[in-house]
């Protein structure tokens, strides 16, 4: 069998035109694993309300961070794919869960190169039903319909893999070297609390009560909240951070349902009001800088911090196409290609 790899990231609108943003948001928010309401109510919310109000605002936000080459997330993902492709012995294709290139496009590209054994590589360190799961489910649907000759293997969540922890920690240390930072905030993308409970394979462990994420359980294999806190704990341990010098928060909530807390914007505001003058934020749920990191954190977050008295606000870039990250992915791919499983 001939092997190949499909790297899959979130995706982006084709441009900052509100029409393109609306099309992208429609595909994204109508995914039943993103907004997990019954179809009728999801369509009512998304098509009846959100897509009539949000595209212009989101388009304006995208315009603030758009690069000459295009969407930062797409450009950075393409750079990563090319670098990994150059360093590995098997074909590396790139796809986006929403927008283009689609997962179908990526699988077709591999098929055209004679690939019939594919390593699906969701570019998300932590598992969530709205990220990793929706990628794997759609890929399998496409395989059954269009690529029945293909065999899939998927990379498990790598939030606690020593290689990843080291690469992430080194990127933080490099950015903060020489800066007298008082507090480091690990900000992860938020999800509704019900997503955590839905992903609980024990149907009883996840209570989001402050202790369940620290209590050993098979539920942790698919618990986004646990995996975020564990990533933070391992990186803090690697960097030998003092206990009160870092914390965890969650960004990008939508709607009125309870989402994972504490919220990033309110946390940044609280630090500023408490007299913190120099803080830094790292966003380990993302491996590529995007709207949520470049605009929501680096722009809106900094504005909030300054408004309440903060002075220096430092944002740690995502891993993007960082050389150490590229080498790590390339090594994992080659190990898989030579029948050595990538395990967390």
C-alpha cells in the first residue's frame, strides 16, 4: 500500500468580503458538532439570526488581520504543509474542515498520487467534538462515498505528548525571554459545557466541578477541559513556573448557554484591575495563528488590558511553521510510515 498524510486545520473565508464570510460561517455553524442543536433549531439560529447579523462584523475583524497573501491561517497552514512535505518520505496534503481546500480535495489529491493508506492528522492538540471529532466523522463519510479503497489511521490528541509539550514550552520561553512578565495566561478556545458532558464516554465522570479533571478517568481521553488543563500543567512543569504565575481561561464564547469558564476577556480585565502591569497570553488550542489569536487576543485582549491599567501585553505566537514543530511533525509522519505508531 502507498501511504500519505492529510493535515487538517479549521479553515477560513475565501476573502474578507461579507458574502464570503457569510458562506464560511454558514458551513461552520451549521455543523451539528459545532452548534449541537436539532437541525430545525440550528437552522433557525444560524440562518435566521446569526447569518443576518454577524457576517459584516466578522468581515471587519478579518480585515484587521488579513495578509497580502490571504488568510493567515491558510497561509501558515500551507507553509507548514510544504515544510513537512520537504522533510518526509510520503506525500503530505492539506485540507480545511470548512472552506477550501476541503477534506474531499485533500483526499483526492492523495488518491491522484496513488495513496491508499492515509494518516489523518487533525491539527488540534486537544480533542473536542467541534474540532477533531467533526474532522474524523466527515473524512469517514467521504471515504465511504468516494474513496472506499482507502484505509485511514488518525493521530490521537497529542496534548500531553512530551514532544509537543517541549516544542510548545520552548516557543513560550523564546518569546518571553528577557521580559519581566508577572502572569502568563493559557487561553484555550471555549466550548459549551454540554460538549464536555456529551464527550464523556463514562456518562458520569465529567461534572465540571473543579475536581473531575484532576481525578483519573477513561473519560479524559475525550475530555477537552481536562486536556487543556493538562497541557498547561505539563508546560508549567517543564518551564518550572511558579504556581501563582500562570492560569487557564477560555475564549470565543457564543450565545447564552454556559461555556467553559473562566472567560478570557474577563480574566484579562481582572488581572489589570488587580494591578498586574505585564502579562502574556499563549493560545495552545491553536497551532496556527488566526482570527481568534490575532484579533480577539492580540488586539481586543490588549485593548481590554490597557483600559484597566495594564502596561505591557505580550502574545506568544502559535507554533505556525516553527522549525522545531515542523521537525516534530515530520518525525511523527516518518515513524508512522515505517509502522511505528504515534502515541501520546
